C-alpha cells in the first residue's frame, strides 16, 4: 500500500463529541475492512 497522509481536526472532535467521533471512525474502519475504496472513505471523512 502506498503511504498516505491523514488530516485530523480537533475542532471536529469537539463539535461532534468523543462518542460520535469514535462511532464515526469505527464505521469508517468497518467500511475499509469490507473493501470500500479509499477515495470514497476520504469523502466521508
């Protein structure tokens, strides 16, 4: 796999809260494991 940079936002975590942010990240990880293309996941993030 090619290396990729990920940008994160502390403001997003503050706005959404820890639980919603964690749930959202878990959904993204699940989709990645199921083979959803990275460009689609990036759009969701």
